[in-house]
């Protein structure tokens, strides 16, 4: 199932959060959620199935941190291919033929040279291997998400292309900064993000996650993307801004309020609308009902 075909057919209900659902399923703070692809595949499958039952038409694999740098913190640096392949297999099993599977590539967690010590060539090779394992495991395409640096976004899109992904989504995480502007942690504007994504040949541009982001802020991002491109836009918002409770981020926006907020985002031109941190199957069910009602 190609996400572009789904977009051509109408508004698409995206996925909900994985990380916060893993915590609800018993993952401890500081534990590696991506390890569960190998050790608890049944729990990953159950989360995917819950989102599909709620109405998600495009689910995202549990491989956000499945790169050598992040997995290396948990002693899993040499398991990149196995972890990604297992993530895609679980998602594919839940999705069957009728739901689209997006193979997830998240940030490496470090800074790229000259800012940091991550070698860009090495990163591209690693992301290419990650994308290849996701596609081999059954992902329909690749989503590069929660990116904040333009160089890392570009490298990940190139890697997905090199792995022959049938389509690539490029999604960055914007924050509302004190002066009201929307910028990634690395200072990238929505306009700059869209331009870089299009330069590298991304098929969809997107925004997800972020802090201090209201539904109105996501509408602004969507409008900026719409100015930059006629390609499909994918927006996956958190369930409100995080509050820190006992060392854990808590998201309090209720399902109906979340869905109501996404109404304007869809109206502003988002083709795929879903949730990021803190959203649950109940949020996606409320969203799917609303999108089906024809916003
Ligand atoms: Zn998030």
C-alpha cells in the first residue's frame, strides 16, 4: 500500500504514539523500547492492532531509535538490522494488505560534523542499512521523523532513496519559540524544512511532535508547507504540551479535544493527520470519526 495512493483517494488517518504506549504496556523509564521488537514482539503487534482497530490507515514501525548510535547506548549496536527487520515484520503482520506501513527512521541523537563528531558518510550508510532492513521486513515506504537538523534530514532522505524506498516522508519537529515563531531545536523554519525535503526528493513533507505546539501552530506549519509545495502533507501532533511528572512526560489533551484541534490542520491542507507523543488509540478513534465525517 503506497501512502501516495492513499492520499490521492482522500484524507488519511495516521498513527498514534508508540513510545508512550510502550510505557503504558510496562516499558520502564530508561529502558530501550526498540529492544521489544526482538523480545516482546507480541506487545508491539498489539499496539499496532489497537491503532488499526481505531481507524489508522498508515502505521509507523517501532524503530524510531533503531540506529547504531541510539541502540549502542543499550549494547545493541550490532543488532540494527535485526531490530529494524523485526519492527517491520510486526507492523506488516498487523497491517495486512489494507493498511500502509511506514518504516520509521528517527534522529541518531548526536550532532553531525563539523558541529559534532558524527561522520555524515557513516550516518548515511547506517540510515541506508536501517531503511533497507525496514523495507525488507515489509515496510511500504520510509518516514524520516522528529528531525531538527537540516543536514540529518537530508542525509536520512538520501539514505531512504538509496535503499529504494517506494516513497519517503520527511517530517521535522517544530517548537513555538518565545517570539511566537516556529522553529526546530536547530533553528530551522517550516519553509527551510520543506525546501530541503523537496530538494532531496521527499514525496511528502511533514511535522510531528514538538513542544509548546498548539493545533493553531500546526495549522501555521501546514499553511507554510502548502505555500512551498503541492505534495501531500503529513501532520502528527502530540496530545498537548508535555508536563513532567515523576521524571516522565505526561500529555493531557483528551481524545475529543485533540480531534477537534486537528480539524483546522486538515482544513489547512494536511493530507495525513495523526498523533505523536501522548496520543492513544482513543485519540486516533476520535480523529478517524472526525475525518470520516468530512472536515
Ligand atoms: Zn512526539
